[in-house]
C-alpha cells in the first residue's frame, strides 16, 4: 500500500484504505472515493492529484491525497 500521491499516472488503482477523521472520510465518500472502489490518476503536480472516478474527474489537494491508500 502507498499513498495516492506516489502512484503512477494512467493506471487503474483500487482504494485499500482511507484515513482521516469521520468528516474527511464522509467527504471523500460523497465524491465517490470508497474502500474497494477504483480510480485512475490523470495528473499529479506538487502532490496535488487529479483522478478519474467512475466518469468524473476530481481534483484533490496533497493533504487529502495522502489520506487515500492504494
């Protein structure tokens, strides 16, 4: 397992664990990021990440991206 910030681009990944407090986990779940779900990293710049979840693109700052383990 590794944080989302260190993952490769254009590779489908499975979310293994989501850290943070309950509010953070609920916010990410509302965006479609849940344990067992898949996502694809489209671009990464200075720790900030753009991911494709289902048919949506979501921008995550470095703090949130570090809480997602893939």
